[in-house]
C-alpha cells in the first residue's frame, strides 16, 4: 500500500472519531493490523476494504484513490457546481490541516498525533507519549514504560526494573534476585517535595508562563530516582531517558520557536532507541 492510501485511511478514521482499537474491534482485526495499514507497512484484504468503506460511508474507489465516482451532470448539477467546489475545497482544507499533524521522514520513520505523540520508526522502534504515560518499544525487545503505575523496564522478555506497591524502584537481576535501593541516602532524599516546591515557586512567580508550564517540574521525579539507580549500579540503561527526552521535547517546543518549535522537536524521541542501543553496547563491552 502506498503512503497516500495509508494517510487516507488515517484521515477517514480520524474524521469518524475512531481510535485504532475501536476500528479494529469493528472489523475484527488487531490494533497492530490497523496501525500497519496506516503506516503503509501492510494492506487490508478485500473483505476488510469493503468493511472499511461501509464504516466510512464511501465507495472503494474513494477509499483507495480518493476520487469520487464521476456521474453525468445535469443542467441543475452544473449550476450547483460552484457550491460543490466550495464544499470540496473546505473538506480538502480539513484534510490538509489534519495531515499537518503527520510527519514522514525520508528514512521511512513516521510521527503523528492521535491522543498523544507517536513515533513509529521503520526499523520497528515505537515511542508513544500521552496521558496514559510514556511507552517505548525497541526493536531488540527492550520495553520501557513510565506511567501512573511507576517505572517498568523489560529486556528480551525478562523484567529488569519496576516500581513496587510502595513506590520503590526494584531491580531484578535476571528475575531471580531483587535489589532494592530504599536504604540509600539518595533514595531517602525527599526529591518529590523539592519538585513540588519548584512547581509552586515557578507557578506563583509567573516566570516563563508560571503554572502553565511549571508542571514539568514533576517530570524530573522519575529522572532523579532512575539517575540515582543508574549511578549506584553503574548501569546507564537504568536511567529513565524517555522522560528526559520528553522534557527536552516540551522545552524545545515551548521556548525554541526560533529552532522550529514542536514542528521539529519531535525528533528528540528518535534518540531514545539510540540511547538504549549505546547502553547495550557499553553493557556488552563490560561483560566481555
């Protein structure tokens, strides 16, 4: 499937206010299948194309080519041609406005906004940032999640780090030995209180937008604790780099207008798999 058809499938889904999960449930496929269609990595079969056309209320020609079926125009249709042209132009503007939220790099990587920020790399790397948290899937099997449940790191199917029910970050050594750094003086340091003080001071001062942006102080909490863990264990892959990248994304987007703002700052998420790749190289060299 070409990228134009894939983008058209994306726009039709957004136009009908459907999430990938909801659309997948309607036609009986997985969310991953819908995602691949919209990234031009796979094509729906004929049955699925018919179902998609029925859901969106369009013909197969419109779905695949974007061209409406040409019918013979009567005199009245010619008179209303201007109105139809204006309507079509308005629809095209809406589609163009939505396509402005989709970026396809020459390398095949894709960035789009759908209830959050999503980066799908051609080599299989995925980064999702939204209200549900931050989720990173690396092509080597590494998974990193930072959400309301805490921090979770998985490497090649084995859990490496997680946040327990008490809010303490636990490191599992090959899922056999648990090492908690609760007793470390750096873990006892009340950094969340510091982040709260920064949030309030920044907010009430009105500096750089005040409360409109001071909430970013709370994003530094997982950075602090994972940095402590990375230093104590001498394992750079324990550092929660995705949250660091998120902060850079926001700072660049909010105050880096001269450098392109949010239109360009999304590329910082592409450094996440690079960071963990470097960490894996360092770990491999240490074990050699």
